[in-house]
C-alpha cells in the first residue's frame, strides 16, 4: 500500500524525521512573515528576543494541505493538538474538499492532542506502522491508542514569549523571574495545564525526572522524546539522568521546529513518553 505521511511543522527534527513532509506554519514577528521551513533558528530566536510585540503564528491553509494530498492516493496526516491550533481543522477541511474531487483517495488525519516532541513521537509511530506493513485500519487503531496514552511535560527557560502573547500577565512573568519560580507544564486533553511550580531550575528538572516515575509506564516498550530549543547540552544531561532512573526502550532528542521555538522559547525543554 503506497502511503504518504504528512505533518504540520510542529514536528521537530532528528534523523528519524528528516524525510517527513511538513506543511509549514507561518510566524509573524514585527510584521515580518517567516515560513517555518528551512529557517535559521538562531536568527529566529534573535528576532524573538528583540521584539517587544506579540509574536503571531498561523496554521497551514486547506490549500497547503491539498497540494500535499494530491501527490499520493493514500495519506496519513498528524497535526498539533486541535485545542492549540487550527491546523487539525484546516487539514480536515482539505480532506473534505479533496474527497469531493477524488472520492477514491484515502486520507486520515490524527489530532496528536499534543505538540513538539509529543507530536513528533506520534508521527514516528505512524511511520513505524506504515513501514511494518500494517493496514490502514490497524494503523488508525494503534495510533489512536498510542495518542491516548501519551504524556507531555515541559519546562520553559523564559516566560517572556508567553507574556508577549497574552498567555500570562507581564506581572506574573516578572514575578516568576524575580522569585526564580519555574513552572512545570503539561498537556491534558490536548490543552496546556500547569502541573507544578518549583523554585529554581535545577530543582525543577529534578522534579521533572521524578514525575516520570509517577505515571504508569511500560518502560521497556516506550520511547521518550526530548525537544530542546537551542540547548542540546541540557537535553543530553536530562537524557542521561532519565536513563539512570528508568529503563525506557529508547530516548530520542529532537531539535525544535520554528513553531516549537516560538512557544517553548530559547532554552525550553519538552518531553513526551
């Protein structure tokens, strides 16, 4: 079965995802539109830091998805959580429009209910099932089961972007910086929730590692993913700490996409398992 795998550009980068077709988001900083495709990430981070304005993102259009769907008769799509972006709805509209013209095409869209390393792991799961020659029904059932069990946690090095984009008040961001309060955030039903607040980054990362053990995880059959925004050494240290504590099947490190960079910000870490 000839199957194409498509994602939006919230899927992050390593050797397992280089050949995944990404439909890019657009990032707007100070009226400059940046397409999230082969971008200079250090330049993006610099522009983010130098801007005092809201940094906007816009999801791919239905036409963007349709242009990718036309290439193959059978297509699986993975998007960022529907609760965080319009990407899933845009892809679904594209599916409906495409089936009106080409009713024989098979297209299925997965709402990953997460982002960054979480969405990346979902895409890797679909890719694995396709390569192992599972049929379409089996791929859908297995991937949906995988999504339902996936956990996502993250620590941001800075709250500046969340404040700029109105996710939290400037006062809270300033107070957190002054008091060295580090929020540990997570995904729940596709939305972002505050899990805990810890004083000090070292303690926060220690607590993050502890929290993994509080979930019911089949470690030997589970891959953990770590997305980092311009902090590979921090990600590698975290990987080593997790390996000492938990017998995961594998731990993958991903470099953040443009979209992940905007929201996790410079120094941000996102884990999923």
